[in-house]
């Protein structure tokens, strides 16, 4: 959900996706409030963080969420 207060409209979101086995982090630009991750490896633990940004810059990141993918 968008923040309850802000100094300008949100222009987009960034998703930080970390593969916990390798430590490799990807940053994805997301236009809407939902995004479908594809190409994830099965039985792999990932860490996710999100932030919103506007023309003033980025906000604070969310708390880290850890998820594990299942089989096919």
C-alpha cells in the first residue's frame, strides 16, 4: 500500500531481491503496486525489500521478507 502521508506522488517502486545462497542482489524497477517474479530457482531462499520513490528521491526500505521457493 502507498504511504499514509508523503510530500509528493509516488513515481514508482524498487524491489531488492537477494538470492541468499549466493548473496547476489538484483534491483528491479516496478511501475505498479504488484509484480510477478519469474525465473526463480526452485528450493531457494530469497530476501525481498521494497521502497517507493518520487521526484524528491527514494523513501525508506521496507523490512526484509524472506521466502523460499517450492518445486516446479
